[in-house]
C-alpha cells in the first residue's frame, strides 16, 4: 500500500473515532448481543408497572368487598364513640360502656368489648358491663370494635383511674322506751377498709354517741316533744366523707307517757 493511501485511511479512522466520542460511545451498543438492551428496558418498565398496579388497588379492593365498588370510609370508621359510666368511678362501682352512634344504620352493629385492668386483660366478650371488681388506684382500659372488623382503625378506646370511695353510713334501728330512753344503732364501714372517724355534727341537747359500739343514746326530758334533727359524719383517712341526717319526732302521747313515768317514782314515796 502506498504511504499516501495509508495516511488517507488513518484520517478516515480518526474522523470516525471523533464522531463516536461526540455522540457517545458508539462501540458500546455494538458489543452487546442484538435485542438484549431492548429486553432489559422492557423488563424494567414491566416491573414498574406491576408495582404500581399492586399498590394502588389494595385499599380499593378491600372497600369493594363491602361497598360494592364505591370508595367510602370503613363501616366502623368514626361511626360511634365510647365513654365509661360512671365517669369518675370509685371502689365497688360497676363500670358500663356507653356507646353513642353517629350513624343511624350502625345501631345494628354487634360490638366486641375488651376490658383491661392495670394492663391485664380481665374480660373479652359482647357484654358492655365490666363484671370485675375494681378498687382504688386501678387503671381501667376499654377497647370497643365491631365484632366482624379486626382492623385497628375500627377500634375505639377510653380509660379511667378508679378513685377512693367514701365510707358507708346507715341507720339500722332506733327505739324510744317507756322511760324516755332513745337508742339508735348505726353501721359504718369503708370499701377500702380504711380507718373511719365517726362524729355527731348535729343533735338534740344531751344526745351522745359511742363510736366503739356505733350507738346513739339520748334521754328525753319530762313531757319533751317536737322534732329533733340529727346529723352524723363518717370520714376516712383520704378525706372522703359521708353524711347521714334524719329527724326524731316525739308526739304528745309519747311525751305524756314519758312524763308520767318520770313522775311516778316521786309520787310513790
């Protein structure tokens, strides 16, 4: 080959190489087997399409099952609210779940009640009443959901602390004998078995109370009659207090019997 011809071919090669550098690596696609790049691109596009079609219909499909293709909020959605009664419970109270429906059709829902006391499950049923004793400082939790819907969004919950119960104070009996001796038996107890202070805050003159025997005693004067107010107080060490008030009515006939009985011993002398 002539030197001039060789130089001519070198120039052509140099120009071709420069063109490839300007527009990208031309030899890169030429080295790969025909059709392979197109297959990879098609595979990547297909994968992207499958991911999108798998994510979007999930929630719609779940709603389709219950709503006939209409995209709506779940049937349990914000369809009801739950509160506890009493709202401020104390030892010995019976807790009840109060459900308020915000949709008329949801009155037909069968509800499931889960009760926990201090983090421990104590009752799980369709009963809205807690059939478990509660005591002061217990932490009670309630979770309510439709019986056929286990999704977290369907559940409603509320909680409360159990407070201190006041003492219980009752008037058991009272009597007035022929000698004008009035006697009343009372009963006091505390649900938490705390110490209780019993006091007589209002009474007729001369009435006395024995805290040990939980007894009231009063001696009526001769021919004493009328209406007399009595008030008792029972308080525990936590400051909870119970008041008991009642009236003693002494009629004229009873007063006359008392006076006759009081005078009789003096006349017999």
